[in-house]
C-alpha cells in the first residue's frame, strides 16, 4: 500500500530518496497515550513494501499531555538504515515491513 503524498516528507538516505509520513492526528489509543507513535516510510521513486515503524514515544499530539520527542529526519534516516540491515527491501512489492522499537514505551493507564 502506497503512502499518501499529501503530508509526506522527502528524505535521502545513503543516496536513495524515500518519503516518510507521520499521522497528523493520533489514533484514539495514541491520543490516550496507550499505544506509541508510528510512522511510515517508502521508496520515493519505486514504491514497494512500506516500512511501518513503531516508536518508543507517545504521539506528539497525545491528549494526556505526555511529553514526546518529535519524529525528526535524523531519526527517520537512522531507522531506515536499521530496517535495511534487518532485511527491508523498499522496491520489492509485498506486505509492509514492521519495525517495532517500542520496548521502552510506557502506556498511560
């Protein structure tokens, strides 16, 4: 499934262009800080398998006032490098490649 172009940002990692997108409004569970923030990445020119990343931070727009670090280009680039080492092939069609980095996430219950 391809990323929606509106709201996506371009990033170049090791000479390859990608597009990434963070959901603008949190889901219900992200809004309550019960689940962590996620973002998606795909190859800019030949979209194939989308990279779906689960972070260890609450969504920056959560409703509980929990502090969260913003998802920024250097972090996205590092995540893309990690996913490539873990076996993500961004130009090969197929289901999404999930990268879960949420081990340190503490939900608000």
